[in-house]
């Protein structure tokens, strides 16, 4: 059995002088592999032959990776002269494991129509839409396998074993053709074998039907979900769920949704609250990963002689050598002008410095910005394009009173 096979489906075809069985493995995308074939000759009504069938349905198979698997479900053809015998075996073996089936040669019928309840004989007699199943099988037989072993959804694989899949098996699988007929004054196409043996095709049809059966508990019925979604209540429900998620993460709704629809003050308060969350995680990352990794790298470089660091054995000097400021992406601003004025005030008051403010507003070091700024000013002077504000003598910054700002 191929290692990509995930489940086994078995099917039994009833004839007047024998029972024929097939076992198919199915994987992702309903990729299929023929695993086993058996033919038991004798009187289908005899206890001896039915006992042989019971042994076969309980057979275990070994997958390519060594896993042992049994058949997940059996579908047993109950048409013909031995309906009662098939019903009896279904009841004895388990009516949801061995399922009596009958073909429904009607276009549009589902591949498997699981009944809501047992019939008068206390079994789940299931209709199999043979027309749809055969259309599907014949289309999948045209799918070519991938020679490099890549899974091909819907592809049908056959073993190189004449006992399981010889020439006769392939002929039975392709025994039927579509023939134009006139039914009730209408032209329709119907599958017909024209007397050719087609047990292999019937068994494949039943195996597909098994995969379409969904087990339900007694009294349960499948219900179709109401597609009237989203409705007017979806947005309040979604917002409530997001608020709960944000509370657990310590993130405001505006930041979590990236939707700022309130005033400047409220939006900035939400961003600052979120930034506390980000800052704490950054600090954890720096303390637990970035700084220790940097120190180990520096230790290795000093030990290998790539970096000369006199007195590095001294813990105080080592700490000075490896001291670092870790700067991540900038916080961003709701109103950049107001943020810049606030940064200037913090520097003037003495509760911050240019290094801290540069890192917070641009995500770069003050040294990088200062060096680049100096190069730009020198280039402008050399080109004679120095702005008047820069060419003029610097004046002390005197804060001017600002009119009160109305919140939006």
C-alpha cells in the first residue's frame, strides 16, 4: 500500500456464482490506489461463502511506512437475487461499517445518498449515483501521475501486479461507454457495458460512494448553514471580539485594527499605550537575545585576535567594550509637527537628549543623522545652494506661546 494512502475503502459486487471485492486507498485530493482484489466463487447464499467474505473484510493491510490499516468502510452490492443475504451480513458485521448499496442510474443523483434512518429490514440501504460516479472515474483515469513522486489530486494508480490488476481488470474498469438514447421523447446519454464484464468499475463506483458518506448519530440530520452572513450584527460582534483580544494583549482597539477614527489626543494615547507593550517586548528581546549574542560575538572576535581590546579580561572594561544601544523601528507619529515640538521641549527641559529623540522618531542613531546632515550642508555650501535659514547666524530658541488646539 502506498505511504500517501490515508484511508481504505472496500467494495463488494454480488454475482450469481461469486462475490468480488476490491480495496482502494485514498489520499489527499482523493488520489487513489488499487490495493487488493479478490474473487470468492460459490453459492452467494451459502454460509460457507459468506464466512469467507467475513474473513476478507477484516483483513489488515500494511502501508509503505509500516503502519497497519483496516478498511474504514465497506459498500456491498445488494441488488439481484441475494438482497436478504447482504442485509443479514450488514446487520451482523455492523450496519455503518458494511453498508448495503444499490445503483441509481439517474443523472444528477449524488454519488452517495445516505438515508436518514434504517429501512424495514433494519439496514441503511444507500443509493449510489452511478452516472455521476462513472463520469468522475472516467475523467480521473485521464490524469497522468507525476514521475517524480509529487502528489496529483484525483490521479488513479494501479499496482504492477497481474494478480490484482491484470489486463482483464483494466478492461472491466473501462468496459462502459456513453450511448445516446431516447427517453420520454428526450435525447439523453447513458452509460452501458453492452454485455461486457464491469465488476471492477462497479466496485470503484461503490468505493467512491463510501467516501461521500458522512456518519450521523441516530436522529441527526445534515443542516445547511444559513448563508445570510455577514449581517448587520457582524460588525458589533467582530469589534467586541477584537476588544477582548486587545485587552488580553494589552493593545488598544485602534492599534490592533490600525483604524484611528477618534481625536488626535485619543489616537495618540492609544499609540502610546501600545508602545508600552512594544517597548517591553523589545527590552525582553534585547536582554535575552540581542545583547548576549553580541557579547559572545565580541568575545570570539577578541579571542581570535580580530579585535584588539586591551584589558578585556577586566569585567568592567569588558562591559564598557560591549556596551550597546539597540535601536529598532521608530514609533511613528500621529502629527509629526507636534511630536517634533514636544521632542525639542523635552531636550530643552533636560529630561531627554538628541540621541534618544532621534532614535525614537527616525529609528536611527544621532551620530548617523548628524554626520549625514553635516555632509549635506557642506555640499550645499560648495554648490551655493545653502538655505537662508541655515546661512543665517543661529539664534537661541525661545519658545513662543501657542494658541490652544481644538481636538477633532
